[in-house]
């Protein structure tokens, strides 16, 4: 399968899975209630924290599968690594899942705060969560094999099917058996079992055959020793990311009542859509910048760096500014729930701005990656986590979701202002101010001004359609302003217009 088809299939499935996950959220709250949805949000949180136990193993099996396909390892060597990782994954799933299962009553009684839900149902739900999370954890190994084999088109279709079953299929079942947390979590467990079974069987078909009479796979963990360093490097970066992005959610799951935690989860998931914007761009930019640097084309590499930053500032910045100024209208147009819109909007505004700072802050990583020096990236992760984690724990504990949101904005802004400048000074002196002004400030500040003006002159919306119009009438001028003030966008659009006139 061609690289182009793999990339397109991957992006289509990623967009679909993310979109359906976000669009379906208000219906959970409408049919199940805010407290029940808060429990769903806690379920999502558990899956994220369970990923801390990955230890870089999923990227490792993906890399080893790709190396086997290229002839770098033997069939026996690859099967030995696969079996060793199978053992580790199964042990972690068993220990992690069983621990959470046994602690389910403690979690329900001492950690979660709820009023209307039945205690026994919540305890049962946490037990089912433990089993479901363990099954989904096992999927990581099998997805790694499929990804490394470049069967991404198949995997993309499968992800779309599973996302549809998880998000839409559950409503079909709940219409029949009732909109209860019991029905929801039992259904999710069944889907997780099906997902694991299909991925396991698919990965087995991709394993190379060996002659069992001549070659013994064995049950040793020694085959993992050569790839241990790679796994630990990935594990460190992934662990920092989980800690940075999930600590506030963990603290607030204990501090907030489940109903309020449900609203917080909704805001964070919607704001997380901003993060998706940088994904496709980074995947395209990293290999290009690396190749240009290897060819000693430093100027061309920096041109790509500037262009990519402006592109993210235009798209991500415009989206963030639009959501910031029309958060309540967006939520009401989407959900039709006035109370929900008023409760979620303040949190959404803060997290969407914090995330917009974060996607710009990530750009120096691309420059370090291209130059093959991630030293400052690792230092930055340490510093970022060291400052953010205690600050967000205190803010969440004493000031709730809004306090966590302000902390997220302030620390991301400080890192964008100071740490990014330090990295640029170290690896590309003289770049920072030009990069920040031309690619970010020049594009975003005029858009902020237009968003502010538009927000204050549009009519007072009443219906859901009115609110949708407010979002569009805010977003379009903001986006067009970003385009107009982008030097690269003006150049490209000007050349196209000039060529059209001349022809």
C-alpha cells in the first residue's frame, strides 16, 4: 500500500474518530444526565492514565515490525520479541486491571463525588471500567504490529467501525435496555472484548511463519534488551505528556461533584480539537526539515519552519479566537442546553487559549528533531512538568476547573514567551523575535481585535440557529483577517491572483 494512501486513510479515520467523539457528547448528558456523563469522563481519564504503563512498548513493537519487514531482523528474532512483549502486556493488563477492580469500592466511596447515582451501580461501573481498560490496553500491542506492517488502511477502516460502535451503537442498545450507567459500561466492555479479539487475530496473520521443529520461540524476555533504550526514551516522553495533560483531570475528578466534572470533561474535549490541527502538519514537516538539514540547506529548512508556524497560527489561531469569543453560542448551537452552555463556556475559553499556546510552543521541538538534538526538549519537559503539576494541583484543589484553566493558560504562555526564546537562542541564534512576530503576533493580534469587535456588534442570539450564525459571523472575519496579515498567505494568494489575471 502506498505511503500516500496510508497517510490519507490515517487522517480520515483520525478526524472521524475525533469528530464523532466530540459531536456525541451532548447526547450523553441529555439522555444519561450530567452525573452519569461525569462517570464516563472518569472512564476516559482512567484509560489515559493506564497509558503510563505502556513504557514505550507499543512504539517498540511497531518499530521492530517495520525493521523485520525491511529485513533487519529474522523471523525468529521478531517472533521472540513479539512473544516477550505479549507476556509483558498481559501481566500489566492483569495487574493493572485487577488492582483497579479490587479498589473499585474505595474509588466510588472515597474519590468520586455524586448525589443521585446509586452507590452499588457506581461500584459495579468502576469494576467494569477496570476490565474494559485492561482489554483496551492489550489492543496497543496488536495495533503496533499492524501499524509496523503498514496495514494502515485496514486499521483506519477498523478504527472507524469501532468508534461508530462505541459512540453511536451504545445509543441503540440504551434505547432498548435503558439509559443507565449499567447498560453503558457493560456495552463498552463487550465492544472492548470484540476489538481486542479482532486486532489479536489480525496481528497473528501478519506474523512470519517459522519451522517449530527447527526453531523455538521460547518465553525469554532477553530479546527485549537490545530495544530497551528506545523503549525507555519513548516511555519518558509519553509519561511526561500524560502527567502534564491529565493531572488536572485526575485532581478535579476528586474535587468536583460528578455533574460538574462532566461539564469540565466536555469543555476539555472540545478544546482538545485545537490540538488535532498541528498533527497533520507536524507529520509532514518533520521529515522535510530533517532532510533539508541533512543536505545543509539551512535557509530552506527555516523557510519550512516559518511557513508551518504561520499555517498553524492561521488555522489554529483563528479557531481558538473564534471559540474564545463565541464559546457560549457554539455550545448552545451544538447542544440546545442553556444551562450547560453557561456552565461549560468559561472553562472552554481558558483551555482553548491554553491549547493554542501549546501548539505554537511545540514548534521548537521540530527544529530540534531536524537537527538531531533533543537535549533541550527533554530539559523543557522536566521544567514544564515541574512547574505545571504542583501549580495545577493547587489551583484545581482550591479554585476548581476555572482555576486549573487559568493555570493552564498562564504556564503555556510563559513557556511560549521565555522557554521557546531560550531554545531558539541556543540552536538558532537571532531567530526567535523574527519567528514570533512574523508568524504568530502579526497573524493573531489583528484577528483577536476583529474577533473582539465582531463579538460586540453581532445581534443577541435567541435560537440555536441564531447562535450558529454568531459563530460563523465571528469565525469568518477572524479567519480572513489571519490570512490577510500572514506574509506567506498574502504572497501565495497574490501570486495565484496575478497568474490568473495574466492568463
